[in-house]
């Protein structure tokens, strides 16, 4: 909802400041009241997601009677925007990498997760990325077979746009990561089963 409201504000600025810019490239000037408010709202969303991760980790520890390691407590703030001074880095489809710290890069429901060691503080893909949009995938006639691992959708309504066929080939992504030295894959987490949220009644 924050994104939708933000885009409405951005569109107003686009029309006022530079109407020839494509609609999808609309922006909110950072030094305006709206820009400051949007940035602060983004920080609340980021904090909320990190707290959710922490709660899930705590619940897993209690449920299984284990102490989670550093790797399993990694919070991957992908698809987010980061700021250093006046420079904003929009990490769409990317995971921030901090040199010396292990990071998780999920692929898809069947392929599991990479554990990577960054070579430098930069960005790497946060996963395999989509071949097409969710809408386009729903309209396609191919690739809707469920993944090879046991999977369940919490809502009871499968979200086929999360099936592996909706995503790029992980091997192709791996070759790009290696070719550009984005990170070193030090281990792989193979899934035995996957629980997803699924579609809601409002979809």
C-alpha cells in the first residue's frame, strides 16, 4: 500500500517537473516534505520486516530446542532502497552484500538457497529473478507444474506465480554471479518442503 501511495505522489511530481519522463520512472524528490515522509515510512517498513524475521527465528528456536547460527539469522533486505549520504541505491532484485559476512540468496521453491561469501561490500542477485511478471505468467499456458519438493500454501489457495517455472534458470544466474565475482557460493540449502503464504481472498 505504501508503494502504491508513493507512486501516486511520484506521478504528481513527474507531471509537474518532467512530463516527458516515462510514467514508470516517476520519482519523489528527496528534499521535499513528501520525499522525507516517504523515506521515513520506508524505514518503518524495513524495521517491521526485520522484527518479523526475528520473531520467526525465536519461534523456531523454541519449537525445535536449538540455537540458530549466524547464517540462519541472516535478514535479507532485498528489493529495498539504501542511502549513503545523498546517494540512494535501489536494490530491486538485489541483496546487499557486506564483505566478510555470510548472506543468503534464495533461488526458487525447488532449488533452495545459496549461502554466499561476498568478495566486497556490494550487491548480488537476491534470487533467480522472474522470467515475466506475475500477470503474464498467469496468462501463459506453460510452466505451471508444481515444484518437485513437498509444498503447501498456508492460505489454502496456491499461488502458481511462485512455482519454479516462473523464475529464471538458477544455473544461468550462478554463471553470471561467478563471471562478475559478485559473491562466492560456499554452501547450498536444499529444501525438503516449502510453506508459502499463498493467494489471499483479496487477490
